[in-house]
């Protein structure tokens, strides 16, 4: 199919997070002179959800408000605000706010993921999450109203660590307890992990590892074994789940509901659907990618390039990505940046202290300059580490 000879082709991108916007800007900028290719981005809100700063928002800090239409300005992509309520993969339409129907020829599915609030009883009713600016602002309001007491952060992964550190730094009168199965920083080099734990200690965060929260209560949490830990607020950061829309549409999904993609990031069941970011199950030589902005933005850019190749009657190329770092903020003045192998295993090299904090801030703010460069010259957005031998075809899976 050579699109240059067709009457029109609608690409609809669902979700304007890091991955969806990367796809939209890359594709729209490369097709803005082609009247027959239309790119439409659908997102629940006009405001861009800067997930990488939600722990800052939750601790009461003001962060810049970015607007999706502004970020798309000059690209030629259209923006439609609304909640996607269904995808009809047979009819090739999406339903927005249950009212409007938007047809597509090619769909980019970039709806991300949210905290899994269903796995443990009480989470949905009594815990705060970091799923969007509003959720984070609700927690900030709660914390601001507390003169003292305990805040439990459940989940000792990187989001839990960043949130616990930020809350402890901004609210020294509160006792912050970080609960989790694994020791915080367990995925890092032992020395980097030890630094991370000593920083949490310096900030006054009490860490309890090897524990399982079995229930969230109105005023605390219950641990396996029956212990009740009272808390004035509980932040839940453990586990993620994706929207059920893809599975409901009959797209092939994995056991977590993520769209299973081929090497070019197309759905294995519906090749006119591309899946990117946290909503996609993308396999590399080292295994399935896990949800990060680091890997999500390249998936968006690659999907855009794959769509262009298909429109030009060419075969899309396989997506290759290798991790390179794991930057973790520890309040505003400290951080650990663990450098990694392409499969995300830790190298010996890591940064700490103010240098690491500056590095982390640069990474967090990096999407805007990246998108700005892409708008001027789309090819400049197409650089990321490909993973070398870890992602060459034939690498072990
Ligand atoms: C506190 C925190 C810190 C993090 N720090 C890091 C970090 O340092 N480095 C890193 O690489 N990753 C980090 N992550 C993970 C990173 O934020 C995610 O991997 C990334 O946001 C995934 O991008 P995405 O585009 O797939 O999804 P998202 O960024 O979640 O975007 C999805 C978009 O789709 C919209 N949407 C969802 N459902 C619908 C619907 N039905 N209708 C309409 N719109 C919808 C959402 O509103 C959102 O705008 C962090 C996450 C959190 C929560």
C-alpha cells in the first residue's frame, strides 16, 4: 500500500503520555506536508501528566503545568480531549466519552498503566495513589493538614522510595514508614543500594522490608501475621495494571492485559494497531520490557517510523532498545543514578549526591527539549541505545 496514492489515512493515537506524545510528534512532523495523512491524539485531559514528578506534587511542591495542545503546537496533529471508552477493532473505530465515534486506519495504543488498586482489599477505598496530578494533589492536601502522625508508603520499588524520601524531606514532623517485600534498592549494585538506604535513614524514613500488606484500613494497614500499623495516610505504589480496553476489543494481550507486539511494535493479532509505552508487552532479547519513560519514548518514536514505512509500502524495522540507567531521586538534594547493562542489570558504576540529583533533574526535564528538537528535525528524536548484543536477533529470550 503506498499512501501517497491514497485519498486519506487516519492515524489515531490514544493517550498523550510520554510514549503517545513521542509517537504523535514524530509522525505528525514527518507527515505535516502530506494532506492525506491525518494524525489525531486523544487524551483524557488537556494537562500533560508529568508522572516523573508526581511524587513531588504529592509532597506539596508546585510543578509546571504543561498542556498537551501546546506540546503538539506546530506539528499539525489534532487534539481531542475525552475518555476512550471502547475500541472496536473490527470496525476500526474508537468510542470517546461513550458518545463520539472516531474512525481510524491505523491506531497507536498508548494508554499507559495505573496503580493496581484491586490486588489488596481496601486499597481502592482508603489509599492514595500517584496515578495523576489530581491523585497526587489529594495526598498533598491530606499531608498539609497533618500536624504529625505516620504516613505509610506501601511498595519499596523505585516509585515508593522516591515518594517516601520526598514526603520525609518536605514534612519532617511526619513519621514516614516505607513497607515492602524487598529491600529498597535491591535491584541496584550492593554499594548503590546501601547508599540509597542510608539516604532514606538520614531523611528519617523507617524501612520495613520482607513484609506483606494484606489490607488497607481507614486508619492504617494490616500486615501478614495480623499486625496493624496505624497511619494517618497510606500511599499505595505497589503493582500496576493496564486498561481493560485492549482485551475487551479482542486484541491479543498478555496475562497483565498489555498488547502483545511483534518486533515492529504492531499488535500480533491486529497489525493496524501499534502498541507503545506501559500498555504494550514489548519483547527484547533479554525479555519483556518493563514500564519506564526511558523505554516508552523510543517505542513511540519507533511506532511512528514503522507507520511511515508501512504507508510507503516498506517493511517496518524491528524495535531494539537497551536500558542504560536507573535514576532515583532521594528528595531534592540527593539521588542515586545506577548505570545499567542493556537488560537493566546493574553495572558497578553509579552516581550519588548533588551530582546525581542534577542528573536526575536533567533526565526528568528531558522530554521537552527532545520533543522540541523533534519538531525542528524529526530525525533528531530517533536516537536511543539499541542494546547491542543484548537485542540482536537471536539473543536469548
Ligand atoms: C512517581 C513516578 C515516578 C516515575 N519515575 C520514573 C523515572 O524516573 N524514569 C522512568 O523511566 N520512568 C519513571 N516512571 C514510570 C513512567 O512514568 C511510565 O513508565 C511512563 O509514564 C509511561 O508512559 P506512557 O506514555 O506509556 O503512559 P502515561 O505516561 O501513563 O500516559 C498515558 C496517558 O493516557 C491517558 N489515558 C489513560 N487511559 C485513558 C482513557 N481511557 N482515555 C483517555 N486517555 C487515557 C492518561 O491520562 C495519560 O495521559 C515513574 C512513574 C511514577 C508514577
